[in-house]
C-alpha cells in the first residue's frame, strides 16, 4: 500500500507518559546543575526513564511497547526539556530512530517490526550520528568474506554514554560509485570504542562522546539501507518529519522553563517590566505555534513522505530556533544578574539552547535549501 493511500487510525496510549515524566522532573531538575558543572552524563535520569519503560513507550503495544503516539512522545520530550535539557535531547536522539522504525512498521516493513520487538523486549537504548553525517558520511566500509569491515570515527553521538545500540553509516566505494551504507551495531561489539571527549558549551550532560569503529565486522544482513553519497535520498523525507519535531520539543521545553523563571523574577520587580514580558511571551508563542504545526504535520506517523513535507518541517524548525533564541535572551534579561551566575537554571538554559542551531538545518543552510526548492531546483547542489 502506498504512503499516500494509507489511512492510520489514531493511537491513544493507556499510559499518561507525560505525567510519569512530570513526577520524575523535580529529581531531574535537581540533578541538572551537577551534570552540567561536571559534564557528567545524565545516567541516573536514564535509569529512571528505563525503569518506567520510557525508551519503548513509542513502540506499538503489539510489538511489546507502550503504544505512545508521536504526539505524546513530543510532549514527553518537551516536559523533559522543562526540567533538564540534556536529558530531553539525549532521549529525543534515542526516540527518533525508534519512531522512524514505527513509521516503517505501520507500512509493513518486517525488518523494522523485528527491530522494534528487540528494543521493547530488553528496553534497549539507541544512540546514533543521525544527521551529523547528513548526505555524505564519514568512515569506510570494505567488503570482506561474509559481510563488511568498518573503520570510522564518529563525533557528537548524543546519549552514547548510556546506549546499547549504535545506529550510524559509513562510505563504501562500490562498482557504481560512492554510496553510504546504514547499519546498527551493539556498543559492546568487538572494535566499538567509546571515547569520552564531550566538553561543550551547553547540553553538557548528553554524553555526546566520540565513537570509534575499529575493524568492526558487519554481516551482510546488518546493512539496512544503501544510498548514493551526497544526494538527497527519499529516506530523508521520512526521517525529517519524524525526527525534527521530537528534537525541537527539547528546546521548546527549555524556552518554557526560561519564561517561568523570568515571570517569577519580573513579578518581584514591578509592572514596568510588562513590555519586556510581553515581547518574551510573544516570542514564545511564535515558537510554540511553529512547533505545534510540526507535530500536526507528522500526523502521528500518518504523513506522506515528500520533499515538500520535509521542507515545511525544516522551515518551521528554523522559525522555532529563532523564536526560542529570542525568548531565552529576553528571559535572561528579566532574570537579571543572578541568571549570569554558574549554577543558576537560567545560565544553563542560555547555553543549552545554543545547541539548537546545529540540528538540521542551520538557518542559513535551511534558507538555501528552501530557496532552491522554491525556484524549482534540487534541494542540494550536486
């Protein structure tokens, strides 16, 4: 059945996943300062999420998961962002490849269904390079007897410090030219090395370390996708509308937390700050409206994967990024000097939201991408 013809019934989870996260939120918020100051991975938060089976929440119940919809998962990430940006982002980086497999499962992809069953059975956690490799990739794949040998150095692997499976890709020079092979490999596989390099301005608790693949053997059947290197591939029309609302949700939650801090500070200082508060809440509303539209467009995995849909999502992500930045800057102004001190929640939020720029696509690249499409060209220059 084609995606265009598919009509999905709405999925309603019997579990209030957002309420579960809200009950965990105070602990996450209390731990956030230490994770940030010591650049420690949010391991205790991951343990709590795992105990509550949040990592399989988005997997359909018939496959052993919690049956949460895409919209519910976005709200989970958003709620996490209100308490700990690092936990929200790392969790989103696990959730979006799972959600992509749910999209495929709903369209009869047996390999995706089997992968989801394995994740749910053991509450496995995923980390990946995702769009960090974008249209090309890094590393090399060489054919060997029975499969392939991979050597690669991958960076910015968010959540890698707490993950079981590494989802990534590498280059292969085939008979028909350069291609990118996508695969998953367990973190405890021989030749997979986690190198603790993550020391960043913000999102310091995400454990986004380097991962080195050293002569890692991959069986032939472990390759889940082959695509030409450097070209726009239809897979991105599935990944972008699935992943970007989940990732963006973390930053909307951070902005909402910043506004609450700012309103509390402004109430103590007097009504003369009302114009700045109004400007801040207007910026937040822009971010929320654009984000809500991203979630609506996904339609709980019911969207049709087209270039136009991917472009619309990326455009809205750029709108959210600008509005979140404006919101947090104004919130920081309202909180004043205390928010400039290390250990204050506002100071951490100001740094954490800077990471939104790096998710696809950064604003200037998005404008080129969208402009080319508007003029009838391929989105990426060959």
